[in-house]
C-alpha cells in the first residue's frame, strides 16, 4: 500500500476502532493517516450505563429543557478519561427528537420551561435549547484540550440525505432541510470543522451523486459561518440499514470514487471510520485500493489544496439526467484538475465526455465506472494514475 503525504491543507484521517493491539492504527499513521480522538460522549461505561444520557427519549423527546442533573459531570468525565491522542477530537452524539416545533409546543412542560409567549418565540427557543446538547460538549472539550480542533459526528449543517436529494431542485432540497439551519446556527460557534457523513447505502449509480451532493450541500451551507473545513466520514462497508449488503465491503468502483470525490466537492479531508473488534489483522480487502486511489490526491495535494472548485452543474441534476459527474479544480488559467466518471456505464464500456477548462474544451476518456482524474496543462490532458 502506498504511503500518503498530504499537503496544501488537505488531510486524511484514520478512525477505525476495535484493534486491541493498536497495530492497525500504528500502520495507518505510518502510511500517512492522521489519528482521531472519537468519544461516545453520552455513554456511562464505568457505571454500566446507569447514568448514560438518554436524549430525545421519553419525556425529553419534545422537551430539551429536561437535561439530567449529571449532564455536565458525565460529559466532562468522559472528555477527561478519553484523553487526547488525535489530530482532531470528535464527539459522537446521535439522537432523535421531535423536529416539529408546533407539536413540541403542545407539551405543557416544554412550553412552560421555554418562557415563550407564542409559537414563534417557542420555535426559536426550542432549537436553541436542543443545540446546547451538542454545543456544550464541544465547549467543554475545547476548554480541556485547547490546542485540538473539535467537531461533532451527529447533526450536520445539511443532514445526510439520499432520496430527499435524488432528482430534486435546490428549492425542494431547501424545503426539506430547513430545520438543519435552525439547529446548526447555535452549534457552529463551538466547532472547528464540519463533518459530512457519506456512508454508502446502495450499490447503484446514485451513490456517486449522493456522495457529491451531500458534501457540496454542507460546504455551501457552512460558508455563511466562515471557512472552517468540511471532512467527509466514510466507511469501507455498506451501511447497516441495507439488510442485503450489511457487513459486506464496498464494490471496488465505489471505493475508488469515495477516496477522491470528496476533494473535488469541497471537502478538505476524509475520515475513514470502522469498528472491527473481532478482526484479526487489517480487516479490509479494499483498503489497498482506497489508498491507491487516494495517492492521486496526495501526489498533487499542494496544487489541489490551493485550487478553486468549479461546479458547472449541481449533482442532483446530473443524477436526474443520468449524466457523468464532472468536477473541476482550477489552479490557474493554464492548469486544471478534472474528476469525471460515469457510474451508469458497464465496466467494459469506454466513452468520452466534453469538459471546458477556461477557453478550451477537451474530450476526456471515461473507462467503465472508474473515477478518472485528469491533469490539464496548457490545453493538454494527462490521466493521473493510481500509485502502487
């Protein structure tokens, strides 16, 4: 497997757990990955979960003012006991709550606790209070480890979405994700980076557009807050919600794509996640391919990290019309990098797609479902090959 050296502000992280010997983590660091301090923030492992924080369940489902008395003490204890051995610190905080504020308004206890006089005041207070369940742990982690960037795996400026994006217009997507902003605006001051979760659910062409769409939506929506980086959380297995593919490793063409598409969609890094407590040795057959595909980014990361992302057409439109995904990074008027792939064609097919870079249009070759990267200099295109 190639060793990566990321430059230009681009990064790649290792967050695969369950390796009791620590050898896989050690080898990952030796191959260019950075480490992650991941915390199950609400857990009470030392106390056999007797004081685990159960947000969004029972009475708290529509009443965020019902924090347990031990909320702060458990979280601060967990932060301290987790330690800080990573390049970034990630809180894993995932729970569901009543997203319809008008329904929560019908909860007498929540209405009283909010102090709101009407539904408009309540709605603002409701999401602000739910945001504190995420923001406070970040605040406390930053106080404890002031030199380490802190973020959250859980809510996102644009929550992971597949069918709500497929073939939809920007207006339709905004309509179904309005609550994301209501919550996130109160969390944002307390994080140093954003996480876009892009685990694959299906072995189908739509997965490629889903990958690009979710990262690009997060990048677009976070620019109103500043220029903090977006990191894409990935997994070499299909998501557990797919009963037919659960536990299986991704097909090679998806692995190849997920290693590089994020960098051409605005992400500044990828995080490879996994949980493999029963594995003996390195658990993924597709990890060498993942690294080989990533090596193309590392090779040119100095230029790619400073390049300007050009998105001519939104991913949902390309998804709807079943056209190739094409993304461009402009280094200068005379130097470009182009990512292009057609997930709809079979592996034996070769096609071409026109790509305009500045004043010139080139006809780039697409081989099967491979994710092609081309380096364009002075109007000439050269394919960026994978490392060995």
